[in-house]
C-alpha cells in the first residue's frame, strides 16, 4: 500500500446549474514533502466549514483502483486528484475499517467516515451522473483524521499501525447514504465507533431504530 499522489487546492469560485459558490474541491498534485496538520494539508483549504473539514474530515483519501470506473463513466482520462481527494492511494479501498490507524511518512492517521457526494462533485466533473454513480457504486472513498502531525509525499508506503476491533468497514457505512439494508449487528458495532462524527452517528442510530425488533 502506498500514496500515489498528494493533492491540494484552495477555495475558488465555481458555478453549477446557475448557482455560484466557493469550493476547495478542485485539487492538483504537488511534489515534495507536504505537512499534514490537524485540520488539513499545507496548501489545502475547505470553503464550506459547516459541511467540510474539521478534525474528523481533515483529509479525503481515494483509491486509484477506482479510477478505471470513472474513466469509463466520463469517457476521458482523469488526473490524480480528480475526485477531489487529498491522497490518491494504491491498495487501500472502502474495505478499510473506520478506526483503523496508519502511518504515512512521519504523520499518523485514523480512518473515520465515508464521503457523502454533493453537487460540488457534479460541478467539478460537469455532470450530475458522478454523484449518482458514487452513491450507487459505493466507491465513495473515506476521510482521515490526523492523529499525529507530520510530513509525507507521493511514493510513501502506508504502514498499518492498528485495527479497530469493531471491524466496521467504510463499505458497511456507505449504504447509510442510499437506504440499502445494513445488518443490525453491523449497526450496533458502528454505534460504538469513536471515529464517527455526530452526523454519521445519528444516521446509524436512526437506521438502528428502524431495524430493531418492536
């Protein structure tokens, strides 16, 4: 497992379907060593701090193994960072578990929650189809919290440090966005995760309440 690309971007004005907004979703690869801070990478910022950023969503990671899917859907080549991710990874997909810890370079990270795609992804790629496809495919990527600040760069290996004992995969949480069924025991384990945001914990609780025997 390794980092193929580190991608950053500053907020800029974008337009989509007659709406103008500020977003930092457009990312470009950068060379050299990049510092990972508690809230983001050096050279990277989020515009909408109500829905993006924060310690549990400091960095967004995405598997390069998913890129062929998007290239086929969009009918064109895509540079790394095209899905708005900070880290384009090799060998780490949505099969990773929330709460798992990794070291990259001198920084340490904790996997937290799936990405919930919105209209900004559609604006980035010029079609609403990408939002629907990300939800339906489950190829959502995942966010990372920075447990220990440090530096990293493209080519760095991803070193596992520990596994969360509850073993709730990002792929297990993604169906909370689509209404697809999730086993009750998975939801029960998810409720114990310290790596979930209040927003996602609420999603789990509502689904758990709907599936519990009455």
